[in-house]
C-alpha cells in the first residue's frame, strides 16, 4: 500500500497523530502490534488503552492541565472529544469510563477512510515517508533496540505503576463516606478515614510488605508523579498524610472531625461499579496488596478486581534529540510522540501526538511557548532542560506575564493569554 504518513503505535499519541493527518487528507498507515503482541501492561486489543489511572486530571482554566485540554478541544482533538463523551463524575477532575473511551477512539480510527490499520510490529526506523514513532514508553524490545541505535546513546528508563481497583459493592459505606475535597463539585469520591492507631498500623504494614521482583533494568528511575505508595511511605511517617492520604477538606460526617488520614477512591467506569484507590500505584506482591490494603477502614472485605502493577517505562533524552515540533534533529521527517519523549501524562501525550501529526504533513507549525501545547513542546526540546526528567504540564513552563499581576489572577490570565494566541494560529 502507498501511504503519505506512517504512524507507529495506536495509543493516545499515535491515534491523535493519525487522526490529525487523516482529516487533512493524508493517507495514513497506522502500525499497531496488538493483538499479535502486547506489552506486559496491556490487556485489551482496543486502541488508547488506559493502563494506569482513568483520570485525565483537573478541569478548569485555573490549572495548566485544564488549559491544555481546552486548547486541544479547540484544535479538534479526537482523543479529547471521545474523553468528553465518556466522562464519569470525578469532582473537579475529568475521569473517563476507560472501556467506553477506548472503544470510541478505536471505532473512529478504524472507520476513517484515510486510515489503514496494519497489525504488525515495527522494528526499524527506516521509513521513506514521514513517520511518527508513538509506540509509548513500553515499546517492544525490537523497536526499543532500533531507537537506541538511532539515538546513539544509552536508553533511559523509569518505572511506572498502575492503581488498584475494587468493586463498589464490596466497600463498607458504614465506615466510608462520599465527599469531594472542600465540597468542590459533586461528592464523587468514596473516602475511607483513618484515626492515628489505624494509620500507624497501616503504615507499619505497608513499609514492611513484600514487593514483587522487578528486573534490574526496570529500576533505574522512578518518576515522582507515579511513585509507588510504599516507596513514598518510606520517605517518612507523615509523607502519605501530605500526599494521597491528605485529610484536609474531608471531615468525617460520622464523627464531625478531620481524620488523621483519608484514602480516596474514584469511579473507574460509568456504571459506578468499580473504583480505583487514588494514588495507590504499587509493586507489592498481589497477596501483600490484599493483606495491607484490606487494613484500610471500609476495605476490610473489598473485592480486588485488578491489583496494582509496576512496569518499565522508557523515555528519550529529548532535548538532545528533538525540535519543538517533535521532529528528530538527526533525520528530517522522523518524529517521536507520547510519553517516550518525556511528556508525562495522558493529555500531554495527546498534545505531543497532535503536534507531531500536524508537522508530519510538512506544515512546520511550532506552537508558541505562551500556549500549553507549545510550553510542553519547548520543554522537551530545550537543550537547557538538563538533567532531563519527564514533566507534566504546569504553569512554571510558561513565560511570565508582563506587568504587575495579582497572584490570585495569574493563572487565569496565563490561560487567557494562551487561548488568545491560540486563536491566531492557522491549522
């Protein structure tokens, strides 16, 4: 078959890149190794499988991630459109029914007349047409070796982890309660409160629990945003109380008091039958997860339908390799997109795929740093980003506003400036 563009990988970045090319008239060959071969973290044959959390994080222009979502929606993102159609209640965050979302993206991609899906593993970067490598941080061994050869330097690794999921009906609501922090939005989270004695017993069991064996090459780096809960706990007795177990804004209606710690659970599907334990990425063994997490008040008899897992995630030293369009400096017409570039997070991956897809068509669209899309692209391609680490979108990546701005107005003004500039860009 003759294609105008090749896309490798049908995840968030790859599907977005394929869609942006196809809707502009390009003939796209989308290469996906599933169902013939899967990474250790993937279980479904659908595209855009969410292997970790089902949360796309905060909504609203007071948050950089909320701004990034808004920019992508205004630019016609397929992934964001499907996410909005399959959202589930999550307070002030955007969370999706992971199966419904994945099915929707898969249906749109497979039905587009300009996209041909080729179920084949790619193990070479030798393309004679523009290509976007969006194989994700779990690229196959063959493709990873090809990437290493192309980069000419040692591959970098960090470990990522997926959260644990339990059934809603198995949660003891006589101990737990529904609430959103500071009553922001609707009461969509199930909260499991702990007093001092309960927290101490849980903490001691957690830091002493047995972890699963991880291959040596998988333990080089751990990204802070995906820190396993047991690793976080070992940093200090109160570390979890300022992190995933933070009780602030969540008084217990059973006592009228603020608990010592609160474990939150978020809806994982539209039917509200499954909940994931927020912030509880882990690589404890499965029996240890059952033992330790069942110590959480309300989860004593919880039914675990998915245990947390840890897997290898790979990222490039992108500042040495990529331009702000995600094109490689070494080979014109070859692009990378997704978490492998060092953009951390679902929406960030979509953003990179969007930019790479546009530029694979030869458009040379470089988004300004004042936009969220551009701020992220410039971060991963800036030679000054050393030592390079994966990064979520945040307002610290944006150029400062001119003049004296009140602190409470700063974020909204940064967002408004971004959207004003975005409106002037011809796509």
